[in-house]
């Protein structure tokens, strides 16, 4: 069964650890994430971007696949299925499809419009028992080959959005998606501390979890971050393991090409990456 992310994040905030959001891209990725969570006795949030949802034949296919896998693999740890950086329309599609959590990324709207749309979604999610993540201050990243620096959110705007009744808040603190550029300034703990002070018990979300040094992750958790998103690092681990396997010529041996064998090293690499992150975030044995 899928659960909303609310309870796991409230516990994480109180217990000073963070729950990982690991993005899924296909069946193997999903299975690897669920099995690792179960092995680690850790809660987990499966993130699905709109692009990944489209790739996997739509949000309903994803929700049905995840629910069936939870049954089939006898997963007993809490699992939330979460829309990552949802558009306004995408949020409604995921609510309909059976997701248990959504992120409405209204950070590119003027603050008034972000407030209006978030208010409406707070109501709908509360009625249906889903958890809702909002974002203030956009998270940078690579677009058309240019890496944008992460913005720092305005703590007063964060309070305004938090007070609408969302369950978790992503505040830009200089974090970006993908690899961090060599001249990255690091996370702005000054901004994080100010946001944390204004938003109290609200679980805060750190996007762009790939490549942030372990000491910064720990400091962010100590300042109220209770959910950390990781995507690129699993993709890189998968890519590297698959490439090594192919370069070793192993896929051409034996009975010929077998996609299950070809994907196996990548899957193991994803599992190892997720386990390492769960250890760093402190979520092991917190199910
Ligand atoms: P990375 O791809 O940098 O790990 O970020 C993931 C993320 O924040 C998804 O929302």
C-alpha cells in the first residue's frame, strides 16, 4: 500500500534524519529502490518527474506498477509515490492516477499565483489524503548546456507558503539539479537557518542531492531538512556499471544478448547508491 509522505517526514524532522526521494525511470529502477528500502528497513519516497511519467506510459501505469510491486515483493516499509516538480495540470493527473504525494512546483509563477494555486491544491490533497510539497525560490540546474546557479528563497515567502498548510517545503538554498559546477558556492546555511526559523516544524526538502558533500548534508539535516532528493547519482551509477559490463564484452558471451543480464550490474549499482544515501541521511531502521 502506498502512504502519504506526511507521517514519515514528521517523524524524520522530529528524529533529526531525512527520508530519501529516489527518482524512478523504469521497472528495474523501481524494483531496485523498493528492495533496497525493505533491506534497509527505511521509509522511501519514489519520485516521478513528468518526463519519466510520460516515458513509463503515463502516471496510471506507474501507480499501478508500484502498487503491484509492493504486493508482489511483500514490501512492508512505508512507500510514498510522489510527483516531482509537478505542473498544475500534472498534479491533477497524478491525484487521479493514484499517487500518494505530489509536488506542485509553482516557483516560476509570481508569488500571488503560486499562493492561489497552492491553496487550491492543499484543499484537494487534504480531502484525498495525499501529501503536498510546495517550492519557493527555483532550484537551478543545466538547461541547454548552461548551468544556472541555485536561487536563495525569501524566508518570508517560505513562511507564507508553509502557512497555507502544505506538508513539506522545498526552499532554494543555492542547490541545483545535476552535477555541481566547479565554482559552486555551496549551500547557503544562512538562508536555510532563516527559512527554518520562520517555518518551525515544517519538514524542509533539499533538491539536487547529487554531489553535495556529506558534511553539508548533515548540516542541512541539523537545520531542518527532512527530505532529500537524489536522481542524477543513481543515473550515473547505472550508466557507469552498464558501460563497464559492455566494455568487458560480457553481454556477448554465453547464450547471446539477454536484457535482464545486461541491466543487472546497473541495478546493483543503483541499489548500492540508494543504500549509501540512506546511511548518510540516517533513515536506516526508521521504517
Ligand atoms: P539530482 O538529480 O541533482 O540528484 O536532483 C534530484 C532532484 O532534486 C529531483 O527533484
